[in-house]
């Protein structure tokens, strides 16, 4: 899912078993795990758990360990955003206050009819390692989104 989220793979969740069919899954994850175990149901449960944990917080903790392990000085960072589109029917009743909103409208892909989400990413300047990421509602203004991301990371 990380590779997919970073744009290296463009697979929908139901196609993951096919993607992992020729990969050494037991070596990558653990003994007893097969490609068919990495299905949309398992990935959905994983996504639910990530939401409960807080993806940005988890991601920042992992990236801090990588930067420390590699001994990177972290003297400068780069901040950028990208919009992603999602397919399917999404219904919200407004009860999820902290959930991002899938919004149609301005699209960097020139596809305004698609539901959009935004991903703000801060990378370490020397090696380009992502050190912070935050998903945001579609059509969020870059200046506002960057301000929010920077305030969040500075409080951490």
C-alpha cells in the first residue's frame, strides 16, 4: 500500500493478490503469508487500523527513526502537495469530523468530475526521504494546507 500511495504502483485493492503472486511474500512479510492473504478485506482492515492510529503520526515516527538511523542532518526540507483522484461511490453523513472530504472540482489531472484528495509531503533535503505526510480534503488551497502541515509538525 505504501508503494501504491507513493505512486510507484497503480493497483486497486482487489488486485493486490495478483500483484504479489510472483513476489516472495513469506520473505517480505512473514512465514505462512501467501499472496491471496493480501486481499481487499485484509487491506481494508489494515486501513481502518491505520486511521484509528493516525497515519500522519505513525508516518512521522517511522521517518524520524529512518533519518536518525541514517544520520541525516535534516538542515532543510522540501514541502509539496499532489492531488489524487479516487473512484467509486462515497457517502458521508457528516459525523466524521476529522475525516478528509472527497471533493470534486479543480484537478491537476484535468479531471474535475472525479473525487479528489490532496497529499502534503515534507521531504528531507539531502536524501529526499519523506519525513511527514498529511492527507487533506480535495481542493484544499496549497497555502492553507502547507500552513496547517507546518503548524502540525512544529507542534510535534
